[in-house]
C-alpha cells in the first residue's frame, strides 16, 4: 500500500468528490446502476455523520466510508476504481472499526452490495442473513456484522 495515504474526517467541501466517486463506481454498472444514478453524498450528510476519506499526498480521494454511530451501521463504503487492490478498503475498514470501538459500539452492521460481500468477509465480517429486495432495490443483499469486542481481544 502506498505510504502517503491518510484518512481524515470529510467536510462538506468533499461532497462533490465523494458524490463523483459513488456515481462512477464500476461496482454499480449494469443492473446496479439505478442505485447510484443521481445519488449525492451531500454536505449536511457529511457534517452530521462520521464520514472519513482516504486521500493521497495530493489530496486525491481514494475512498471513503460513512458510519452511522446511532444505528451501529456502515452506511457507505467506496474505493475509487483505480485505487482498488492497494489496501485502501482494508485501511478504511480498520479505521471504521477503531471509530466504532471509540464510540463504544460492540458490533457494526453492514448491508452489503452483493459483489462486495467477499471483501467484507475477508476483512473480518461474518454473514448474519439476507435483506430482501425492497423499494428501488430489486435484489437481495447480504447482511453482515463486524464484532468489535471479539476483534479487540
């Protein structure tokens, strides 16, 4: 993994770059394109929730995540297509688990994009079920959980 990667708290000014990363994600092509069409990671969302962004030395956004602390749930997690395979996703998950631990959470729920399930399993999540299709989401999604207390032992 490149050494010049840092994770920082996102600000409302990051909104356009995070929105662009989501909308251009290769993981959401084809049948999944409807999920990100018109999606916006808005400034108020970023200011209200712990959103953290991985950036390089030139402040280029490589990935980000949003943790909903009150719900103990990972809401968003994206890595730029050209930054995948560099360990950025793993770095973001480790950071998210640390943030969850600091917030006093015992575990963090993830309702995953189906192609991302293997990534979450490789980074320590366990499968807990399936979320049925609803609304604009016409496919079942894996439900997973990171057990923070077990991972800290």
